[in-house]
């Protein structure tokens, strides 16, 4: 709902600001780059874009509290099963005109993978 979306969005913006200030653990904050939007990586594994693999030894923040209400909604709506609750989240922050280039999610990420778009409509194409 709109209230939950607003809370999550505000929390993401606050976390991005903390990341820019160096106040998040290790590799949690990934600044935007030439071909990449800013990201927050939480949970059990950091995706190393240089080596194209998960790095389980990287230091990142645990799953944030602000995502738990969203996970609860997904579970209560039957979208995800309690036994398969996500242990990792990658939050990508796009600005107008930015997009995700075509890619294949790493086989290292546990399945299923869920994608959400908050604050704006977006078209996704899967193949």
C-alpha cells in the first residue's frame, strides 16, 4: 500500500545517504557507476561485479528491518512461503532515464528472485 511504499522509500533514501557517508558496513553500499545505479546489498552475500560471483566473506549489513513488513505482506498473500523467506536483498536506486541493462541473474543467488518497482511504473521483460 502507499503507506508501506513511502516508509520503504524513505528508509532506502536514508540508507543511501548513510552509505555515501561511509556509515554502512563494508560493501553494503555500492555507489552508482558508469553502467550501474546505486545499490544497497543486504543479507548473506555480496555480489562482486568484478568477478561476477557472490562473495560470502564480504562484510555487508544484515537484512534491514524496513524490508520485513514487505516480506510479511508477500508471505501473507501467499506469494512466498515462510520456509523460503529471502536471506538477501539488493536494492537498486534508479533515477529518471536510468534502467537495468539486459542481464542474467547469477546462479549463485537463491531462487526464487523477486523484483519490485516502487514510486514509479516500470516495464520488465523476462525471457
